[in-house]
C-alpha cells in the first residue's frame, strides 16, 4: 500500500535477535518507546526489542502482527494487531503509534485502515483500542463506569470518537519509587500475613513456574481474563492450558527479562488462591513492570493482594537491589487494587482510555488510535 509520502508494509517477525527482519523489528520497537516516552514524560517504560520479541513467537497461542510505516528512509510509525487463537473469536486489539514529528500527515489514519480492514476480513467485529491520553485543558469525557476521564479536546480522543469508538474504561498508570524502606516493608508484610490468617501462605519463585503449580497458574491466568474489571469492553475469556503456559515461558526464557512471581497458597485445599508477577528488565535504568495480580473471587476478603505484592516487592529488593522503580496499570474503578498500590507508595503517572467499537460482521473499515500502549 503506497502513499505520496509514506508506505505501509507488514513486518516479518524475526525468529531470534539478529535473524532476518531484526533491524526492522528494532526500529518498530523504538517507535513504540518514543511514543510512550512522549505520552508519559519518561523513558522508564521503554522495553528492548529482545524483551518484546518473545511475545510474537507463539502465534499458535497469541496471534500478533506488526505493520510499519516508512517515510524519508526510516520507520516512523507502527501498528500492532492482536487476536485470539480461536478463529471464531470476534475480538481484535489494535495499537497504532506514530512519532510526534510525523503526526498530522494521515499516517495514523492509513495504519488504522489497515488493521480495521484486516479485522473485517477475519470477521473480528469487536475492536478494542488502548490509547494514552496526556493531560489537557477543558471539558473531559467521563468513562461510563463513572471512574476516570480523558480530555475531550485531545487529538487521540477526537480521532477515536470520529471513528465511532466509545470510551469504556480509564486505566491509571502508577509508579513506585525504589528502594522501599526495608523495615517498613517487613512490618507491612508481617501485618498482611496476620490479616490473611493461618489458612494462607506465600510462595515465591523466579522464572518458570514450578511443575507443582502449572495447572493452578494456568487457571489463574484464565481467570485473569474473566475476574478483572473490564467495564463495557466485554473482553472474552482467554483460556490458558499447561501447554500454552510452558510454550510462552519457553519463549520468554530466551529473552533478558526475568519474572518474579509470588502466589498465595490456600493451605486447606492445597491450591493457589492468587498470584502476582513482575517483569524485571535487563537494564536497571528502566522500570520493573508489574504484570498481572489476581485473587480468585472465592478467596477475596483476606487482604491477599496486599500480602502477595509485599512479598514480591521484598523478593525484588533482595534479588534486584539496583532497580529504581516499578510501574503498574489498573482500571480506575478497581478501587481495591488502587488502595493496595497507594498504600505501598505508588503515585499516578498518567492515564489511558480503553475504547471499543462494534461493527457488523461484514462491516466496513474504520480506524484506530494514533497512540497507545
């Protein structure tokens, strides 16, 4: 597909660093990092190409495609297209990013048309976009949940509204400065253990899930897609099997990031009641990313979220003392988890909107956001 000033092509995902397609993949990751830094005002959220590549190497479980925009001999924009492995699933997730200096030239619209057309061809009628909304003046658009809002005059907001998307949810990005005071952390952990009671204990590990807990973690990952608040996005169940878990962990084991996991063991049943996970980057100048945290509905009310997060932060301090920050993202209506994070010392660093458009199964192509995460 050609334009007078730029071209769009699908990027071939390299099989490993240095393999065919690697320079283009690195350039596309750089676009993502620069867009994120512009939106949040910090480079701490940056991830290396080596850290992001594993997410594209298990298409049988997590299908993902990348499209790149070239202009003036360089990659200046990109679009990510993600679906479920089930070909009958109606959902598709888009991220469209254009470097700030190249916006206003139709690149975001052209990229959006590409992924919208692809979604229509695959009968993905429910399209979801996460788009960062930097601070802006004037009237605000409030999420239907009643929690959180975005500046109505922001370009990404106007863009999405004009394309027929509806704001469904607002997510808060938060940051925790490290190191935490070790004495305070120990006191909080001891208090959380008392509140949880004798029926629960914490287990922690690094990297791959121990064999003993593979089935439980696969269940927790699946329940993450149904138990976490998704407002009007109506996002579908994402089923994890032990096979999928092992496949994706094998892919990530080849990268430089390391997972730190803490789980809550329900002693009477011998099963895991919840888990929390952080991803530690290979570069200590970048923030640790708080990944999923979940307590199964049937085990809530015991402060297990606080217990697990504290234990995981203690492991992080012991194993990676050079890290200087942790970042996390939570739905604004998820007051329980925000209370936990605020008690730990997390402070807001930015917001993004979660948008959805439902098209007729044979619907026409539309557009997506010009930036997102």
